[in-house]
């Protein structure tokens, strides 16, 4: 004979399992991608994956990670100029560096190793942050990168240097006056017989 507690407990337990199971699902890839831009057009691209998964996936490609990543800017591929791996026991990060054209308008992104969805975070030089969910083995949408890059201008560097120089002038004048006074005192002592 079934009790009321038994009739309620079983469906409640099953419902609890259904609700908790997605919270503990294992994402083997653990993919996260972040690209940060600087005003001069340089970028740092960090691609993070599960260490064991990444090592296994790179075997068919001879360990060549850079060729699995595509940055397509205004219809042309932009290749990273520097790649380094930051290994870890659980996740590893490939850090790629390069430079965008200063007049770049749109970016499309592709990562050819993954099949699961992952977040792509874009940190613009102007401070805006955009996050796009990429559907695994798929291209990103068109990402606006316009208006954040600027050419180096002399006033941008020279103005702060001039301000610091003007702030230091009184200190330099006081120091010069003190040194000049000490020099006169030394000369006066040397002249005394």
C-alpha cells in the first residue's frame, strides 16, 4: 500500500533531478573568447578551452592553433602577429596579438575547433563591451568595430609632457637658485686668505 508521502516524494524527486541536472551539465570544451582593442588598433585575443580537450583537438592539425582562428575585417583576413599559450591544469588560454586597420568597420569571427555554443566578448577601445553567443562551429554576426581607432598624434603625447614640465619649473628654479647660492659660498671661502 502506497502512502501519501511516497506518492508525493517520487514525482517531487524526479522534478528536482530535472531542475538540477542542467546546472551540472559538463561542457567539455569550456570555450570562452575575449578580444580587447586598443586605440592604436592593436588587439589581444584570448581563447580559453579545457586543457585536455584542446590538446586532443589540435592533434590532427599538428598543434597549429592560429590557423583555426579567423578574424575577417572588412572582407579581408587579419592574422595575429604573435601567439602564446598560457597553460593551466583545467583550462588553457591562447593569447593572440595583432593589429587592426585604423579604418576598420566590421569584424566577423570564426573558431574552427569547437562545436558547442560559447560567448564572444568584445571590449572596444572606447570602453563599450559587446557579448555575442556564437553557435559553436559558426561565424559570428557582423561586429561593429568602427570609430574606436585613432592615429597617433603629437599633441596627445606632447600636451601631458608640457603640463608636467610646467609643473616642474618652480622646483627646478628653486633647486638652481640653491645650487647657485652654494657655489657663491664656496667661491667666497676660496677667495679668503
